[in-house]
C-alpha cells in the first residue's frame, strides 16, 4: 500500500511539473509574440529599400530625359557653333 501511494505521488508530481513547464512555455511564447522589440529594424529596412527604389526610378527618369531630349539637341547646337562654313 505504501509503494502504491509513493507511485501515485510520484506520478502526480511529474504531471504537475509537466503542467508548470507547459504554462511557462506558453507565457514565454506569448510575451515573445506580443513584444515589439525588433520593430525598429523592420521599419528601417523598409525605409532604406524604399529610398533605393525611388532613387533608381529618379536616375532612370533623368537618364531617359538626357538621353532622348537634351543630348541630341546639345550635339546639334555644338555642331552649329563650330560650323564655320555657314
């Protein structure tokens, strides 16, 4: 009878410890998921990515403007300036 009581007590204490560990794991995971400790890094990364994309679009637009509009007229004007025959 004493052995049976010790075995029951050991099983109950083992189950209690398992429940405590599960509860502590639940609390830790909940605090990790609800925390906002790394939020600043994500915001900074998005801002940097947005700046790079907008800069690339601006450079592409300027390159297209200078390549098609400004440079051909500039070469014509330079040729006209140095055309001494006319």
